[in-house]
C-alpha cells in the first residue's frame, strides 16, 4: 500500500496488475482487491485477466478494470492489442496507425 501511495504521489495515473486472475476474490475469502483498489478508485487501475471465463471476468470487474480477450462488462474492459509483430512479419505494423491496429 505504501508503494502504491508513493507512485500516486509521483503522479502515476494507474496501475496494471500482471496475472490479475490469480488474485483470490472475496468469494474465496480475500479482500485484497477491494482493500487495495478501493483506496485508489480515482486512478485507472486494471488487471490482466486474459484467457478467463466470462463468469470469472464478471467477478473481477466488480473491483477493477480488466485486460481481457473475452467479452464481459465492456465499460470495465481494456482493449488487448499485441504491441509487437510476430517473427514472420517483423516490422509490418510499424508504420500502421493505432486505430488500424486496433481494428485489425
């Protein structure tokens, strides 16, 4: 919590939690997500929850935005777009507009 407070004081606008789907939920006896992110609701925080069921995603979006490759509460989703090319097409998207990459 102190580290998150320090980041916020430096002007960080949000945090990404890697492997977010591996944090226990309240239904599993953990209050971590509510405890931490309840205090930082004014920031844009999200957890990486790709390859998760819609049921699980809906549980996580109660507490935090999610980075996902599935459909759920769209107001709580962060678009997942690969930021690099595959080995076979190296550099192909380098000159593409961000909107084109997102649409593709």
